C-alpha cells in the first residue's frame, strides 16, 4: 500500500509541480537527506574511481572508497576507510545541482535518466543500465529526494542492495 501511495504521490508531483528552485533556477536540495539516504545509494554503485569518482566527470562524486577531496582522507591499503566528510557530501550535492540546470523537472534530469534502462525511458549511459525501471528503489529514492518528498523506504532498499558492504 505504501509503495502504491509513493508512486501516486510522485506521479502527482511530476504533473506540473517542479521541484523547488532557488533564485538562480538551480535545484535546491537537502544536504542532510543526501547524506543520510541518497549518498549510500550512489556510493556503492556510482561513486567508484572508474565512474563518477573522477574529477573530470560532469557529475563528480566523492566517497569513502573513491575520490577524496584531500589526500589526508585516503586510507592506506588495509586500513579502515574514512567516511565521506560533510565538505565532500556538500560538494557532491553541488555537483548534482550544477548539472542539467535547463531541465527543471527532476524526472527529465540526466541524474535519473542515464542510469535508467532504455526500455523504461532512460538514455545512453557509458556506465550501463543501473536501474531496471521506474519502480527500482534507487530510482524512486533519487527522484523523491529531488522532489523534496523523500521515500526513505526506497532509499533503504536501494542502499541495502547497492551500498558499500559493512566493514
């Protein structure tokens, strides 16, 4: 029942209610929600050094086991890793905000279209298909965050599937 409500709520939001934007037209996003719910989804599947954990990418993501903002945050081989810092998480959100500014509706942004299967309406992504459809918990998590209607259950399911394994 909750899943059906979430899907209906997201559909209602998508029909004419763009996500909140600041004066510059750039999407306003909650860094605290990103840290707690969205980052764990991206960290294990998108923020690796061979993917978006690369300074040269339009969407650049810092993470515990990938790209770090400073050298002193990199753990030596075999040592416990250091979780992403508040500064790194804020930089991730800024990177997300800065791409696709001409696409006001979250479901039209590359952030949700590139990892989505072509069959489900996604577009070409060099990293391949990460989300099988719009019912994928990671898709629902990210889209709900962009709409300021966070689906914490979808985020938890996606993080359990895609997140870093416990140390």
